[in-house]
C-alpha cells in the first residue's frame, strides 16, 4: 500500500478513513455502513491529483470501478495493487 498506481491496474481496496461519517439507514444508527469494512476489488479508471477539500491536504484520488459495478474513490494508502497493467 501507499504506492503510485496507474489506470488499468487491478487493485484491492478498503476504506480506512472517516468511517464515522457513514450512516446505516437500515439500522437507524451511526454505525459504519457496509462499505467501511468491505474489501473491494476493481480496476483503476481515473486518477485525480488535487488539494482535497476534506482536510487530507494534497492527495491523489483513485477512481476504481469495482467488480460489483460501482465506482468508488480511494487514496493510495487504501489500495493494494494485485496486478499492474504493465509489469515493472
């Protein structure tokens, strides 16, 4: 984790920041949502380098198209590369 990735990399991701902002509507509580502890697998489809508005400072945000058909966003420390698009 914490590496730089490229579009097309197959990755495994898990959220590890701001879990307390998730709200579980089914249970009516501030418990973490189902995304918080779930491992997501997918392909990096976009990369954004910008100053993050939520207080992360400068961070690279990776857009990952996950195997369940949802697009999710992760920072580099939440991602592990399983298979790079081009081997290094």
